[in-house]
C-alpha cells in the first residue's frame, strides 16, 4: 500500500449504515422523490461528502443524521455534475440559527466602500467554507416545496465560484452553450431587476435582483423546490437548469 492510499480522497468512504440512510430518506423529501438509481448515486456521493468535508458546529451539537441530511442536500445538485464540482473547499460551519457576517459594499458610482453586519441563514465563501443555519435547513426539510432551500442556494454559489468570483455562469458541461446561458440569464435578470425597481410583484424572489450570482442561486433553489413557479416565471431559464442539474425531484 502506498502512502497515497492513506489520503482521504484516495480511500473509499465508509458506507452509510442502512438504518441511518432510512432515517435520512424519511426526513428528506427531496431525496425520496429521486429515482432508485439516483438515490443510490446520492448515497455514494453523500458518503464521499462526509468523508472529505469537515463539519464545525458553532453553538450546537450535530449528530450523524444532521450531518447526513446536510450532505444529501449538498449532493443533490451535483448528481449530474459530478463530485469534482465540490472541489476546492473542505469546511461546513453550522450555526443553530441565523448568524451575523461582516460584508463590504463598494458603491461603483461614488467609489465609497462601507462595512456592515448582515444577518444570514447561509453563506458560501470563495475557496472557503459553506456556512449554514441549522434552523433554516430544518425549515427546508419541513417545507420542501415552498421555493426555498438554503443548501441548494449555497451550493449553487459554490458551483458558480469554480471558475472565479460569482457571476451566475458556472462551468458548463460539454454540449451546453455558454453564450446561450449568458444571453438567457442576462435577459431574465434584467426583467426581474426592472420589475423590482418599479415595485412590481414578481414570481421570483426579489433578492435574486441583487446581482447575477444571487439570481443563479435563487433560481437554483426554485429548480429544486418549486420548478413549476420557475417555469411560469422564466421557462428558458428553467430549461437551462434542467439541462445543467437534471430533472427536478420536485417536478
């Protein structure tokens, strides 16, 4: 056996025990909706996630079921993208509820940079940890089809940041046109930003109008939790997300 075999990425992950897997499936409607083949693939991906990512609980204790439920929801978006899409980071920080994070804002028109605290339920850092509120994760498990999923949202950011700062354009699989992706998403983002600016009601959460990266993350949430709403709002965006992520378990 070479020394490379001792590296975490080279050893096969410990299998997920049958009883634990059954409990996780019972608690995760998204996973239950998958085909049998996709559930088998998800189980393998979740085992690799648990092996390669380190969980840091801040203010709570995480048991094996909680860690698995986070791993499952993090791996559902990569079922058709592959585990390598989660490369470049290892940490998962979990808070019991919402948490404060300090952010800088640069006003392009004035050049002024301001700092302030924001209260968040999730955050994804470029080449850094995934940060989650367990309360938000619990709510998504209890209300899986309401258009929100904090883990899917933050994993979308991670996918987006594989090739640099978030811009709403993740690395695309062979056969998908980057030009078409940019054109469709830009038009959809501009429509939403226009409606939000004028105070119109929108089918997509207005937070998506923050920037192109947030737009991609928010519509990714919709793909996994309310694809019918996304189809009504932006059918071309919905079609591209089906091609990228695969069919939605919520469809």
